[in-house]
C-alpha cells in the first residue's frame, strides 16, 4: 500500500488535536501547577533516585534552573529533597503523596478525555488506529538509537 502524500501532515494534525484534548483535561485541574512543573514531577516519578543534576539532564537545562523548579515544587508541597542513605552528599528528589495524587488524577482526567474522543469513532477505526499507533511506536523506537548519537556529540 502506497503512503498518501499528506500522511505526515495528517499525523501532525492529529497530534495537535491530541495535545488540545490533553491540555483541556489539564487546564480543568484545580491545582495551579505549570506544564513544566507537571513535567518535572512526571520525570521524578518515572526516574526514581533522581537528583537535581540528573533532572537538569532530563530537562536539558542547567542545574540552577532545575533547582529553582524544585524550589517552587517544594514550596507548594509537591516535592521533598532527601539525603541519599547510601551517600549523604547526594540529595534525592522525592515526590510527595500530594504530587502522586495530582499526577494520578491528571492521568485519569486525560485518559477520560481521550476515551471520550475515541468513543465518537467507529470500532473499526479505533482498531485500525491502535494497530497504526503500535506500528508507529515500534518504528520510532527502532530509529531512536541513531538519534541519540547526535546528542552525545552536543555535550562536548
């Protein structure tokens, strides 16, 4: 089957629509946490034992910027800094129970928002979308190691 010439544009348009759905679910949340702060919390939850330097690497920012983001999250009770029991010179970033609840609630809101859109699609289209997304994810993952080699050159 030949690829339609506007497939990349259609994917970009669908991605923008998805971002709109997710942003809408996020904006209805009652806690005033910026998208960057939500990203920081998500990174810390998905990368246990993260310190400020590692967070800065994940965000591609300087450590002082990452530290200021952590200061703000700590001030609103969403993050704690704890000495690493293995090396007390290291300080680990730990999400609070409030942060985990916030992220879980947000994930549920986003899931429901996406499900609402999917429910408007015919079952066959949903199944085809699932297959296409799995194939896209596999292709993107297969290409990732090549893209990573460029970033190593940037650090010099």
